[in-house]
């Protein structure tokens, strides 16, 4: 009986690992498609699909090294597409949000925030 329980636990762990790999593979596929659209100058496609892609990567962000890199790549592609589509107001808003969060982090870490 103990032996059967060990096999069942191993099977469940392998199934969970397979599911994680399946999700990562799908996410990598979508990121690669966005890169391809950006490389072929299809900026409208990248800008339109970036929000959907960002939401689908929410599961992947739980993996620190892999997920964070994919999310930052998607945001970088989206920013590049918005730039080439001359949507500068979107870029200014995201830059201000990034600067605000960096200022909050710096203040929380013990640094002095300045309004330069």
C-alpha cells in the first residue's frame, strides 16, 4: 500500500511539472509571435495584442527568473510598437508610473527622494 501511494504522489508531481511546462511553452510561443510581428514591422498587431498577452502571462510571473523576463520583454515590445505608432502619450504615462514606483522603492529602502 505504501508503495502505491509513493507512485501516486510521483505521478501527481510529474503531472504538475508537465502542466507548468505546457503553460510556459504556450507563453513562449505567444512572446515569439509578438517578436515576429515586431520584426516584420506590424506594430499595430503588437500594440493590440500586448494587453491580452500581458494578461495571459499572469500565471507565468509566479516563476521569478522565467516569468519576469517574459513580462519585461512583452512590455518592451509594446513600448517599441507604441513609439513607432506615434502614441507618445502612452509612453509618457508609463514612464511616469515607472518613475513613481522607483521613487517609492528608493524611499522605502532608506534613500531620500527628490522632485527634480
